[in-house]
C-alpha cells in the first residue's frame, strides 16, 4: 500500500512543512521589539497584561495617545508580571498600565504598604532607572479575598481576620501563582493564623470559572479582582482588609524615557477622569455586554471629552 | 548550565517530592486520569467500532464525525464543559474522552475491515453465527489495528491530560502552568520532561502488549520479509 512514489511524496511534503516551520521561526521578529521612532512621529509601544480589564485601560491610553498625534504599537495580552517586567525594564515597552500596590510588592519585597499615596511614593522610589510612574487614577482593581454572601452570613465574616471563625475546611481557588504571592494562602496562615485546606488551580484569573466554583461551593475562598462586575451581579462579599494585606491597587501608567511631557500629560488627563466606578462599568461592558476593548475605550473617551 | 539540564535537575531534586504538589503525587494523578480516560473511551468506542466494522453500515458517518471531533480544541471544550459541570476532574475527563474516542473507533472498525473476507465467508460456511464470527474470527484478527488505535489514543491523552489542571483536575499540568505563570522555566520544563517520560512508558507498554496479545496465527500469517538470495555462490561471468 505504501509505494515508493507515495513515500517520496510524503518525504517531500515533510521537508516542505519542516522548512516552512523553520523559516517562519527565523523570520518572526521579537514580538516585544519596540517600534522605530520615525522622525517627528514617535512610535510608542503600549503593553497590557493578559487580563481583559488591563487591556481596556491600555486601549484607552493607546487611543488617547493616538489622538494626541503619536503612533502606537500595541502589544497587548503579554502575560503575568514575571513576563512583561523585564521587557519594561529593558525599554522594549514604553507605556504599561499597572496597579501600584501589586507592582510595589513585586519590586520591593520589604514594602510597608499603607494608603494609596504612600504606596505610590514607595513605588516611585523603587522603580528601576529609566522608568517612572505617572499620576494614579481613582480607579483601583485590587486583588481580594472574596466569599459568597451565604458563606459570609454563615460565619458572620466581615474582614479577612474573621476567617478564623470558619469551622469547615477552606478551599482556596485561583491562578496557580497565587501560592507564591505575598498575600497568598501562606500569608493568611502567617498573619491571621487561618489554615486553608489547599489551593485548587483555576487558571482564569478570577473569571467565570472561578466565580462559578465559588458559587457552587467547590471552593470557599477566591481571589476576585475588586473591579469585576461579577461581584455585584453574583452577590459576592469582598472581605475587608484593614491591615492592608493587599496594597491599594490604583491604576497608573508606568512609562519609559521615550515618553515625553506631551504624552505624559495626555495620560495624566485620562487618569484624572478614570474613577473607581468607571472601571467597574468598563469591565461590565466587556463581560456582560461582550463589547470589544477598542469599542469600549472609544465610547469612554468620547463620553469624557478626551477625544478631539 | 543550559535550561534543559536545569529541567532535568528540577525533576531529580528530592525537595520536589512528597506532599500534595509532589512529583510522585502529580504523576500518579496523571496516570490515573489517562488510564481512566482510555478505559471509558474504549468502552464507548470499541463496541461501536465493532458494529460499524462488522455490518459495514454507518462507516462514512463515523469517519465524518471522528474527523469533526478530532478538530475540536480540547482546551476550549474543557472550559465550556467546566462552565456547566464546574471545576474539578469531570470536565477535563469528558474532554479527554472526546479526544480519545476517534482514534480508538478508527482502530476498531479498520481492524474489522482488514480481516480477509474469505476467512469470514469460510466461517459462515462452517455454520458460525454472526456473534461467533465477531468473537472468534474478527476480534482476534482485528487486534493489531485496534492496539494501534489504542496506542495513538494513549499518547494523545497523556500529552493532553496536562490541561486537566487548568480547572484544578490534578496531574502534571500543575508544573507547566505554575512554571509558565511565574517564569520558573526549569519547573515548566520539568513538567514537560515528566510528560515525555510517561509517553515513552506508554509506548513501551503497548509494544509489549502488542506482542503478548496478538494471536500466534495472525503473526505467522504475516508475509515474511525474506530477501531473495541468489542461488549462486558468486557472480557468474558470461
């Protein structure tokens, strides 16, 4: 059945496919490489995390900057902090919407925390040379420890410390890297003496799978970002954090040297208008109304008069 | 030290064994998931394949459906099912069974189709019932291709069972996801190395099974690959 001719055709096909794969590997440039500045119109690279909410903010920044006359090279959905931070530091990305608390904790292991102003100040001092943080927005998207309202009512839970009252095993659900985070299950044990029964890995960053697991009591405690519209729609309770286990996570752009005062002003003007409730409704438009990031960004910028 | 060496060292590091996330626990979970998936997929696919192969009916439907199912991205299917049945092992299990069925089905019915029609005619002629023909003629003779299908399915399942931990289903995928998310590439590579080792184990096991299970008559009947040797002891001239 397998004649010599068929064998030769298969071999030829394999060589063609192999060559195509090998050549495509050679041809593809580094996807994080910054755009070349072409004279008067500087190209800025705007990045975003692999998180839909962060992508919306990055798109808002991009459109505002484009409106101001800049060419923008969008590099969205890069990944977690461990992946994009080296790229930011090496100057391959120019603008990145970040959350001041999480970034501060990532850069400064001994960060003390405190109010948003304290954290922003500490962050400015620990950023690597070449990067600076611009004005923060009112909008914040904290990590949080969240339970269902039924669970909260059962054990009268108000803040994170009250988790000690829980008598049944507490299963934690979230991204697998939660185990290594400074506010993770280890911190719950060390700071509050709360023992968790294990971490169920659900890799959707507090998305629908995590919320569903929480609602069906497959997990009792989850890390849901506070700007998630699902908190309101599914009646979830965000445990209060009086000891600032989670640093205040206001949105602020981290920018490189390439970002001039003109660009920085545009970004600061955007941030001044971005309030906490605004971020929740932007997220809601994405999650509930299923609108695309560019559409949401354009609508918000137009509504706030930021597009000329 | 290059990254591959670091991955191997990660696997050999004794601190990574023991506990809920220890290598041996995760590998054990991975094996159990794979074996379970293959068992369930076989229970569904083998009888179906036998019916299709014996009666010859529904063959084009089976081929078309298998092709369509093979094209389904397992991760997407897993997430959709998880949104219904929730996190845990059930969603990845179902998605993996769907992945394994086409190969096993193809192995079953093509095994039957490869049986020499004259043998089946002879069996009918000596008065065997249809069920006897299936059990005594077609099943043993169709075994090589069935094992081949199971072998393919096993490799696919072992490789794809890494997705089970996307929804907390356990398995070696944990090292790959955690390593990827925290830039811990040795850990990620270690996960891949473990999957490769499991795949090699599967291949070895199946080649042993293949040798043990196929009836002697089937291997004896295979045409011998005998090179025709010249009857002359040396080249004759003229």
